[in-house]
C-alpha cells in the first residue's frame, strides 16, 4: 500500500501477530494507510473466524481467503461485527467468476463508504486513481506499470494476491455499472503455505502412475510457483490459463493435456471442460473441490472428492468422497488402500473360483473317463463350507502388498476377473483334477471308501496349498513372509486339524464316508497336492522373465 510492503505474522486463524515494515515491528495505529486496508478487509468480506471452545482453536467460518482477510483486519484493530453495528451494510455485489470482484457499500458517518476487493488485474483495469499519502491521486501510466511490476513480484513469491479499492459517490443500491473509476488502495498477498507432507505425497502419487494436475483461479505466475514447490510443475511443463482453454479447439486441447500440469485463472466452466477432456482421453479422473461452483466438475469426474472442513454442503452432496482432514496426503493413502482392497478381492475370487472349478473339473473328468464319482455330496459340502470357509476369509485379511504406489497400476476392467486370472484358475483347477483322479483311480477298485477318503483329502490339501499360492500374483511363495498373515497361518492349521477329525473320528467317518489313512498314503497325498505350488511357481517364474519390470 502506497509503495510500502507490510508483513503480517501469525499462526493459523488466530487473530494475533505482529506487523513489520522494513523488518521492524510497527504499531498499526501509526499507519493510516494500513488501517484503511484493514477497514476495507473487515467491511469487504462476509466470512470471519470463531474461537472453538471445545478444541480451543480458531476456525474459519467459510471461505479461507475471506477468513484470512478478516484475521488481518482484527490484527490491525477492526472487528467486522463491531464495524457493521456502527456502519450498517447498505448493499453488495457478490463475487463471481465473471466480475472477479466483491463490492459492498456501508453507511459511515452519514456518507456511503464503498469497498471493492477482487482480482488485481480486474481492479487495475477498473481503477483511474491510486491511494497516495492519505488521499486519491490520478493513476498515471507510469504508476500503473510500477504497480504491475510489484504485482508480478508478489506472484513470483507464490502469493495469492487480491487488490482492494474504494469507490466515491455511489448510490445506496450498488450496481455493476457503479464499479468503475476506482481508487486502488493496495494489494493483499496471501501465503497459502503448503503442508510439509504435500511434496512427498505428490511424489508418491506420480510414482504410482497418477498424473497430478493443479487447477486454480490464481494467477499463472502464482500457480507456477506453488505447483513447483509442491512438485507438480517441472521445467518443460505447460501451463494453460482459462483464456487459453477458450481459444483452443477441443481436439487440440485434448491433445495438449499430456504436457499440461497447471491450469491457472480458470472458472468453474473451465474445470468442467478440463474433466471432460481428460475423460475423453480414456483416463480415470478424480477431482477435488470445496465450493458451490465446483459441483458440476465433481459430478462429471469419475471420482468427486470434496473437502470436509472448508467444503460447502453443495460440494459435499455432489462428491463421492468427503476428505475429512482436507489433506492431499489422505488421497494418496486412500489410493494405496483402494489398490490393496482391489488386489485382495481378486485374491479371494481367484481362490474361491479355482477351488470350485477344481471340484467341478474333477467330477466332470471322472464322468468322462467312466470312473465312479470321486466325491459324495456330503464331502463337497465339507470342502466348500469348512475348508474354503476358513481359508477364503483369512485370505481376505491379507496385509497390503509392498510397492502398490510404485509403477502404474492395472486399469480395473469392467470385470474383476481378467485374462490372467482366468488362466490361473484354469491351470489350478486342471492340476487339482489330474492329481485327484490319479490317486482316486489307484484305490477305487480295491477299496471305494478308501478312494473317497483319498480324493476328499487330496482336494482339501490342494486347497491348503492353493490359498498360499494366491497370496501374491507374481512373487514366489518362497519370497513371502509366512507370518505376514497370521489369520491364514492359523486357518491352515485349523482346517488340517478338522480334516484329521473328518477321517479319524467314528462320527465323521460315518457322516462323510471316510476311513483312516496310513503314513504312506499321507505322504502320497501331500506330494500330489503340493504339485499345485510347483505349477503356479513355474507360471510365476515365466511371467517374471517376460515382464522384467516386475
């Protein structure tokens, strides 16, 4: 203001903090131009801050930018509520993305006091005067260039800049046509400090194959500075403004998206167009937003994410997910959790389908070969409800795999079962069928009950081994920590114990038509059942050799 740069210190929304000029602490009451800015900030905003008795912290009551201006006003001695009791509001022109300013008129000492706060470029365009030495002076071309240079310097520091101005001789009812020939008073530079963890979170997101793009209403230079600090913008990236988007043909705009990391000075209409363009490229789009005007783009995105603290009710209703802590890091954590859940569901489906197909193939194979049924109805129920029941639930408790945020993640198809999954199911089921029928054919002519017991037990053992096969899609079972999933380890022990009960206790022998097995038979069963591990290990080895990045 008036060529002087005041630095306002403080912590969060707490309305306390010293003000410095030329690195020296000053008393705001001794600087009338600073007080004028404080008065404009108090009267020209609709939101403020409140002290939360429960958490003992100061919180904003709406838009963070307006709340920051309100805090500044309080630091220089102006409280909006007190001011508006003395100087009631007469009318206002709300901020919108077309006008790019907010104007309000108040009754002050019998006169009309009109304040305007908005985008610096727009206020400069509408200004014909500038505040200097306590009064309004004509804004010369030279002075305008000087102000524009100061503005660029503030943008370069990554500040969100707003201009404040006054308007003389307006009626009680403000109209857009009244907002011209303004007196520019000064610039507010707001530092929206990045959280310390943001840079690392952006880095993780990018390493996970996620393209992070900043979409902001800030000036291009400010946007670049903030995006560079966050690790979103890198040398060689392209920055597009709202005007650039309007001037580009749709196809050319879509083609440019791969090079763009920052969109600046955009409106809600531009945000919607950006989301639609990314989706047109076949990408899955997650969009964050907090305001009423963000609702269309939140709805248009594949995943709309609204802010829980500063987000409006409209934004929350339009979104799919509400981010309770307003922290980008939480999005990255959620991506990792989502990938883990997706992987886990695929593991459980693979296990259930492969074992079920193994039973179906075994019975079908026996019929085709002219053999008796190798399984009875009660035995099938035992396998599905007891053996499968324990192992599939414990497999669902599998901990997160390492490297979920490294490299690209397979695009979820329409169906959870992909080509590789079908191939694995088929391979596992065929192995179960061959092994079971091989052992069954060795016993059924001599002792049918023994043959049924062997086929039941070898199929159960196949399932024990197969559950461990399903722990990882491509990593060898011998590279995995056997104690990483204690539920699976415990369930395996339980189902083995239950299988022993099924073949050695008289009651279960009667129900399941089983008989005791000797050590030789057990060794043969374990050797045959373990073949499913070696078949899957061979597939994994071949896959790793042909996919070196794994």
